[in-house]
């Protein structure tokens, strides 16, 4: 006989995992460690200009400098989206049952994200580079999306944003060419985001199940547009000024760079497969997903 899992089984399991395996970045990362000028901020092969003529024109020192700025851009955009994510989850929690494991885990995840946002901010400060964040227009759009994205599109967007970073960070944390602080930030984020992604997948499956017609179409469009906004914002063009490259020139080179496009598709492979399985990535939205660089 097949037993149907209780609707609280996933939150309960995640709560137990959170109690056993969590970090405190304030004490688990050596923020006073010196920045080694010979180590990268991130893997060079995953950088937006890798393999381009602009890359070939940079010295090794400039490439490493650019890596510090690029990883700071990714961290600051991750921080920006985590602030949106927390607001989405708290809106859901407002109407949830405060005695249920579902709400308890949602609040645990928000607490995790508070620590992650602080961790990302401290990591940017550690390298002494700007917290670029998304471009100003996208920052303003974030307020609008935060107001209108509800239901499965909220959790689908959370999943995509978190899982593309997860794929990238699983590689970062093992790369000894990369600064120790970057690697430890990646390790903490990977461990704790695994729970968040499990929760998001469960919410998507549960909430999409009964959608059809216009309701499903709305969720498909909102998911695609939100993920486009996040993915295209990861590398703020202003980072290129740090090595004397005009931001417009750098942006154009990055968007046309086959190495970078392959990296973005590699990062998006797992969450996009999940969305397709769950009816949130239909053929009529593929153009938007290609524009986000996450779909080939």
C-alpha cells in the first residue's frame, strides 16, 4: 500500500536539519584574514569576459582585480534578491498557521536569509570593493515585482535564483585558486540553501497542482520575467570600470561571449528542468528564458 506523505513532512524534516546543521558567519568566517593579491575572487573560467578579446587585453593582475569586483556584484545581487525573497515569504507567513511546521520552517528560512545577507555584505566589505547591486532600473523594478509576484511564481523565482548560485558555488568552494573567504561563504550558502531549495520545490509542486487557464499563464509569465530580471543583473556592467573597460563595451562583450552564455546555461540547467516538469516553463515563454541566458 502506498502511503501519502503528510503536508507537513517536508517542513518538519527541514526544521530538524536546520537544528543539526547551521552556521554562524560572524564566527565561522575569518573576516580579518588578509586578501591574497594572487588569488581569484571567483573561478576565472566562469567570469563574464573570459575568452573574449577584452580578456586577452588584460594583465593577470587586472583579471584578478576584475574577479573581486565580479564576485562582489554577484553577492550584492544575491543580497538584493534575498531581501525580496524574505518579503515574499513573510507575506505568506502572515496568513499561515503559527502552530504549524510550515510556518515554523518559513520563519527559519527567513532567519537563514538574514544571516546570508549579512554574510554577503561583509564579504563585499572584506574585498574593499563596491556593493554594485542590480542596475538602478532593475532595483526599482524589484519593488514592483515584489508587490505582484505571488503563489508558485514566487517560489519558482526563489528556486531559480538560489539554484543558479548553488551550482556556481559548489564549484567555487572546491577551487583552491579562489580566496578563502569566498570559498567559505560559498560553503555556508550551499549547505543552508539546499534546505531552502527543497522547500521551494515542495511549494511549487503543491501550489501549481490545481492551476489551469489564465491563472497558470499568469504564473508562467511572472516566473519568466522575474528570473530574467535576476539572471541578467548578476553582473553589473559598472564592474568593468575597475579595469579600465567602458561598461557598455564590457556588457556587449559579455552578452555575446559563448563561454559566459555556456556558464549561465550550466547554472540554469537543473532549476529550468524542474520548472518545465511543473508547467512553469512552457514553449511560449522560452524566448524570455533565452534572453535571461539560462536557456540555449
